[in-house]
C-alpha cells in the first residue's frame, strides 16, 4: 500500500498503457523538469543534453517538443548519439 498525503497528488491514468506509465513517471518527470528549467535560458544559446540514458533520451524528446532552438547531445556511446 501507498499512503498519499492529499488527493491532489493523484492523477487519473485511465487510457495510459502500463508500459508507458512507468517511464513517464520516472525518467519522464525528471527529464521534463530539467528541460522546463532550461528553456528560459535558450535565448543565450543552444541546449546541450549530457548523457543519453533513460533520463537524457526523455529530456531530448521533451526538448524537441518545447523548443525549436538547436539541441546538441553528448554521450560517450556513439550508438546513442547516432540513435537520437
């Protein structure tokens, strides 16, 4: 069981597939939060995402959705850089 302190912390997930809900709640929220904080600074230059693991890949998707500014990625794994 999980104790939730207030109903506002709950969201209706009706229609969200289980295989999508997990990634959206974990790496999705972390990536989204980081990109939302970075967007106001994009007037100064492009966005650089360092690391293309689960959080980085989710952040990249959110960045593409939230800005038309240039997005650069950095990862030691060339396959991940190519995959983007």
